[in-house]
C-alpha cells in the first residue's frame, strides 16, 4: 500500500502550476515513463532573448577597459560617438559621454548620479575640512562691526564653528538594488534562446548608465576631459581659493575715509534700513556714492529714518518696542480666540496701524502722496511676506513680540548663522580656453565685467547679472555679504538678517544654481536649515521692523531651497519640500478665500487687496507646481509629472497650449506617439478656439514636426520645421531643429552650413549651448579640422558671452 | 588593416557617428519675483534664452533638439543607424573612391552600404555621406568595418579600414508560465492560459507599443490585458503603457485549441508549440525596437490513457440523499480499451450501483458518458471547504479515475500482475491542496473565469 507515500507525492501530482522543465520531459509519450508530475503541468520558462553574457559589459562606454582584439586596435566605437580621422585620434579618446547638455531623458542617469554623489562626497569632505581650519584662522583676525545691530551687541560673538552643521549629509547611493538578479526567483527554469549564444545580462546593468540630466557640468572635470572650468568644487581644495581672497581681505582691513569697504557698507546698509519698510526695489537705483554716517547701527536712527512709521506710531522714537504691545493689549482679546495662525499678537499691529494711517490719510487727504504710497507698500509687504511658519516658531515669535526683548537668548539653535562657504568664484572658463587654444594675446582681448569693475551695490550686481557674468555676480554678492558680517568663515556666528541681506543670499544661491554649482549652493544653504527659523521672520526684529511681520526670506528663495536637492540626487527630498510649499500656498489661498488675511488672522483687507493677494498666491502655487512637475520629470515619473503639468492649466489658463504641447513631448520622449498625438490634437483645438495667433500656429506645426520625427520621418519633420520658419523666420528652435533633421537625412554639409550661418548672422540667438553643441558635433563629424573651427566659435563666444558661459558645449577640452 | 601606417598619409578622413534619436534640450528654470533684488532680470534672461518655451519659461522640457552625445546603448531588436562621412582633408582631388561599410557579427558579415559603386572623384573639403541602418538581430559584439579605397591624383591606390566595435545588449527578460484550465463541465476542450512576464532590463523607460501572442496553428488566442469599461477597452496597466527600467509587467493570454483539434483530446499531447510573443517597444522620440520570442512550448497536460472529466455535478446536496453526477471518460490512448468500473465506498461517501460493472469497449479518442449516483453520509469536509460538494465530488471522481486507471493499466499492459494499483485512502488533504492551487494561481482580478481543475491525474504507484 502506498497510502503513506502518496500524500507526499500528490501535491506535485495535483498541482497544476508545477513548473516544468521541458528538457526533462524525455518523451512525448507519457504513458509509462513520464513521472506523474508531468500530467498536469504548467511550465515556467525563461525565454532568453539573447542569451547570457559571460562578462559584464553594459554599454560601450564602459568597455574601453576590455582588452581589444588585436586587429581592432584602431578606433573603437564604444565610448566614442564620433570616431575621428587619423589626425585627431587624441581627440576621440575623450569620450563625449560626459557632455553637459543632456536632454536625453530616456537615458538612465543613475550611473551618473552615483558618480556625482561620489564626487560630491569627496568635495564635501574636503571643503568641510577647510572650512573648519579657516574658521580657526580667522578667530584672531575676526573683523566685525559691519553689521552691528543692537541685537548682536548683546551676544558675545560666537566663535565656535559648528562642525556638525558643516558635515555634509552623507550622500546616498540610490541604486543598490539594480544589481540584483531579478529573474531568478523561480525555480531553475530552462532557457530557450533565440540565438545560440547565451550571456547573462545582470551585470550589465550598472554599467549601462549614461551620464545625463542631473549632472552638473562643473563636475565633469574629473571624468570628462578636463575643461578649465574655473569653479569646480574640487578647486576649493586649493588653499588659495579657500581663504578670503587677498583683495577682499585688504578691502576690509584698511581703514580710512576712502575705504571702499565703508563706502560699500554705507551704500548697502543705509538703504537696507530704509528699504526694509518700504519697497526695497523702489529706492535702490539712485544711490549717492558719498559715505554716509552709519545710521544703521542704532535702531533709533533707523526708526527716525522711517518716516511713516514714526508718523504712524508717535511714540516710536522714545519707546518703539512698546508700541506693538500697546496695540496688542488693546486688540488681543477679540483676536486671541479666533486667530489661529501666525503671531496672534503682532497681526494686530499692522491692521491697527493701518487704521491710524487711514486717519492720517484722511487728515492729509492726498496732500502727501507718500502716505498713500506707504500704505500701499505695507499692503504689498504683507502680501508678499506672508508665511505660515511651524507652530513652534509661531509661538516663539509671539513670545518675542510680547516680551519686548526680541530674541529668546538661549535659542541659538533656532537661529540661522549663515556665512559664505567659499570665496572668490572668479574665473572665466572662456578666457581659460582662449589662453589654451588661442594664446595669451587673444585671451587678453577678452573683456568681461568682474566684481571689481562694477559699482559695489545692487546696481552693479544687476549689471553683472544682465551681462551674464554670473560668476562675478556671485563674487559681488560675497563681498556684499561680507560687509554685512556674513562673509567667509562667518558661518556659525550669531548674526542678524535684513531684508536686503536675505535678498543677497537669494541672488547668490540662485546664481550658483544657474551656474549648476549645486554642491556649493547646498553648502551655503545649509545654515539656513529649512528656512523655518526665528530670525528669518520680521517679528524677530521688532525694533528694526516695527509692526512688520511675515517671512524675511523671499518666496523665490524658499522655492530655490526646495528645488535644490533634485540636482543633488535627492529628488525625493526636493519633492517633500515642494509639497510643503504647496501646502502653505494652498492654506493661504484658503484663508484669502475666506476673506481672512494670508496668515488666517482677521483682516481688514479691502476687496482689491484680497484679489491682489489671491492673484499673487495663485501664481506662486502654480510656480511650485511647475517645480514639482519638473522634478518629477527629472525623476522620470512621467505619470505624476503629466498629472501635475495638467493641473497647472487651471491656474495658468493662458499657458494651456504650451503645457499641453509639453505633455505631448513628454509622451514622445517615452515613445508613446499615440497619446502624444491626443494631446497635440487638444493643442490644435485650443488654437482654433482662439483667434489665429501666429505663435500658436507655430506651436501646432512644431508639434507636428515632432510627431514626424518620432515616426522616423525626418523629411516630413524637416518640412514642418521649414513651415514654422515661413511664419517666423527667426525662430531659433525651428532653425536649429531643421538643421538637425538635415543631418539625419544625410545632408551634413547643408546642415552645417545652415547652423554656421545662423550663428554668424544672429549670435545673440544662436550662441546658445544647445546650438553650439550641435554645431561642434557636426564639425567633428565633418572634418579633421574641427578644432580650428571650434576655436573660431570660441572667439565668437568670447566677444559676446559673459563668464557664465558653459564652455563644454564647444567640446574643446 | 595596416595599423602601423601613419595616419597623415591618407588624404581622406572617415568619421562615423551613431544616429540615435536627437534629444530635447531641458533648461533649468530659476525665477524670482519682481519684488526680489534681481527684479525682472531673471525673467528676461529666461525669455531671451532660445531654448525656453515662450510663454511658459518654467516648463523644463524645451523644444530644441540636440544631437546624440554619446554612443549610448544598443539593444537587440533596435535599429542601428549610423552616419558615415568621408571627407577629403587634402587639397587635391581624389578619385575612384569606394566606401564600404560591413557589419561583422559573431555569425555573419553584412554589407550595409547603400551603394557599392565608386565615386569618380572627390574635391578637397568635400564629403561623401552615407546613412546606414541595420536592425540588430544578434546579441553580443558587433564590429562595424568601414573600408575606404581611393586613388590619388598621382595614380597611387590607397586603402584603409576602420573598425568600430559595439556591444548589443538584451533589452527584455521574458518569462512564461502556462496554466491549464480544463473546462470542467462542458467538454474536453481545454483552454491554456499563458502568463508572460516581461521585464525591462535596459536603463531607460520603454513604451510597450505591442505585446501580442501569435498562436500556432492549433490555437486561437484572446488577450486578457484589457478590461472593458463603458464600452472602452482599458488597459490593465493603467494610463501610461511604459515600463521603467527593471519593471516587470505580466501579460495574460488565453489560448483555445481550434475546434478541429479540440474535439480530439488525444491530438494535443506532449510538447506542443503554443506560439510566440511579438513585442514592439519604443523609447526616446520613437526609437523603435522589436523582438519575437522563440516558439513557446508547452507540455500538454498528460491525461494518461484515460481521461475523466465532469459533465454535471450539483452544487449542493443534502446529507444522506442520493444525488447524480455524470462524467465523461475519454480514451486518450491509441488502443481500444475495455473498461471496468469499480466503486469503492469510503466512510462518508457511498456509491449507489453495482461495482465491478463492465463499461464495454472504448476505442481510441472515443468517449463515454457515465451517469452515477452516490450519497454522502458525512459532512466532514464541509468544515474544510467552501465548495465542499464540488470538492467531495472531485474526490470521488478521483477515486473512480484511479479505478479506471487501474483497469486501463491492466488492459494496456496486458499483464495480469504488474501494474495493479491499490487505491489508497487518498486523504482529503490532497484534494484540498489541489483545489487551493487551482484557486490561487488564477488571479480573479484578471477578469478571467477561473479554470476548474476537477479532474486530477491518475495516481500511479508501484
């Protein structure tokens, strides 16, 4: 009797899902020989489409290491897109895989990310070390006094650098799972190969990454091919760069009437104390260069200079601090119960303040426009500065306001103590390249503005920005911040902020981001924490900004802060921060819709003001959504990205066409042409609905061109781009794209001629990195003399572009 | 190839560039508000940048096309396109230029040049352009061999070659699994479910344009990857049909033997060819790839020589009340069989009728319907099963089937002693397991009717 044995066997017998192995089925005649389990079977088999690889070789770019076949020791194709003619064999060894311009979203960038984080880790450690050492160096020679507000005077200067804060968050390696074999989870299964040889694919994957998108161009130095980019973080290791630049130290150690530092200090601080209450932009431009008395140091002075606050609060000169509390006492009881959000006490100040204003206005009845202006400015301030800090901060701010002595002294951990983390970005990659390729004489001709060659003020800063000398502009912000006492090595020291100092920080960090120096930006952002610190709110400075409330940090800076991690391989963190911003925006909008003030307090907002505020906050919300969608796109989370882009349409209906086209392009990128066409049809409908607007028609044509392109129909795509050009002959995108299509049609010379012509005729439009990249690529393909032609481009660039030009697109390195 | 040849000697230069699809330039929006220090500057800078979308500058994905920046990866099934440019670097006219591009794979050598005729002459600074395309059909190392021969103006014949090596990688990992679903009550017509797991093992997202099963001649196929909602077929994979790197997706297909094969249960037997999967995908800007799997083979469920299937069976029966079932016995062997029905009672199930009854001769591929009556004296199984009655029935049938099998063994082996099977007291547990597997292996969410596995395989013991 087999009754005992049978149960053990039977699961197999009855199991309809038995994975079977074909090879083991010996004969098609199952009757007597085939084991019972064959009777009911389900096969799981792995169809190996290609076979297994014996050696991991993910992509061609990884394979230069492998030994080459003897007869193949000529140029290999692996990492080289363009192989060169005999003369240029040097050049072709430089794998272009690190090219900065990466538009290819379909190429995986993990590899690159990994690389970046490694690099980042290295750089961060290095800079941290330096940071500490230089802080110590500066201990003795610490120069203070540039920003002595009364607050700081109460504190002994805090010298301890905070090594903890400086230490970088350890970079995460995000892709450990990639190497896991994933199709081995089933039992050994037979392998059917289409082709005879088999290779195993797993080990390929890690190698397959192409550097893309996230990459910061300044980091390609190590791998790419050594451009002379001046400002790579690795350069920070050189002692010269780490220290305050000689020029700057001089700048501040000299004393005297003609000291440019004090000049500068005046021009910077004086407006800041004044502007802080009125519109900062309104008063900047014409600034007398003559040194002023340092009025900024005493709050009394400041207040007296604030004409309208003196007027509005008659007691301000004598007992300025008590004023808000006075109002508070009067108004608090009714408010305290109902007002949930930001600072229950201070809100009463402006609203109550505005009442006296109204009276005053009535009294003077238009005789003095300054009053009306001042009032509207305070409205604007309130609207723009509104913010919802965390509960803890909110409470602390209230206590600051009620205790009259603002800062809670013990709470240094809730204060930001920023300082420059590096100094002197100066550098001009274009000039460096010129030195290398065109000689010293040519390089001498290159004239760009530097931080020293412009007025040491906001005006100069704007000048540098608009002339695209962003590196110099960063330097200038560094100088201005140094004058404010937040210079190099000052991180971790108590300091105070003003509206303008934070604007400077914003500009500096924004420019670093624009220059793709993300690590540097992160380092300097670090002391600001999550931008939810006591001293980043006006309420913290009741004496300097009496009655003013809300965030001192401009919204744009918060956004920048939120976006930053996505460039540093931490997109999830970026998303978290962006979601926080979104929540705040939504809450404020909700408050406004309930006819409350932005912060949720009872308001006396006029209808007009509420509408203005709604408008502002809606635009901010849509900006945040844009950032989210962009971040998701970088993460290749296309589903969510498309969803978010779509949701923007309701806030920005005028961008409907652009957004729908953008979504369509995302689908094309994925390869889903059908869905893309659906969106493009929507675009066409939207265009038909509106009156014939040429730009919209170009949009439709452009979309068609992209569809043709995706269908491998380059001739039609080219024709469509040409159609666009008939409507809009100067359209740089259509011109460039038409040239690209020509190349795919095998018409290199034509394409090249076209692009060259464009660059010569209209350098303003076509000296763009994408166009130049295409042009240099074609040069390389066309002739062995590409280097000369690239140098000619370099000269063209040198005449027009500022120091922020990304030289990598010239592929000269 | 003469490698040592100094490179300057050649008047012509050969360059090759792989033409993957161009990419869309992305910009990096950094904005500020009018009230901020830069004022309108950032906005102006962005508007002046030709790569931004006018009117929506913060939209990162621009419209500017950029040429491929590196060779990238190439995968089996994709098309390898390449630009071949031969440029006259010299200042003399070169004659009789012949450019040949071959692709050497591990198994063959293909000529990819569009034309094989020689150019009569090439002036200085002029180019010969060629764009080659080749659908990659092999994995592993490929070598593009470009050979250029020409004559100088002094009549010197020169020749050089260049080799470009690249690896073709596997883009997908495909695993398949078959499920046999016996149509429990109707006939011996069997459906086969094929579950195919397709994994993207490339490093970029992949849009699956088409994944279809091309059945072999014996089967009809229906795809079970869409659900009909409001008269519209909606993909079970959601709105976006793309596969992120390392993502796996399961496709389900139902195969039905065509009637001419279905009726004869014996026909589909042993290893059969089911068909092959045809996969078309697209990546960046429509870069296309296509692959077919090899013929998927399936071991048809063996029914031995005798197959027994249920025709009717009540859902619920009352205790101690006789009930009728009918089953169908099919001879799957190639011999005529003489069948005897033995019925063995268990403690809870009792047969009504005569055991040891001869059922008569059954010729190959013929079947026989058999009405039977039985009754249950216990409910023991009910506590274990939801579908107790069916399962009980299965159990009994199973035993019958074993009986049959024994008979069959005797007759077919022609041996009076050898293959006698003692029907063991097969525990309910076994039946239960079978049932569970049958249930758990089919995902109700797939919208598939559940294959019923009523008949079990003959138990074979020595």
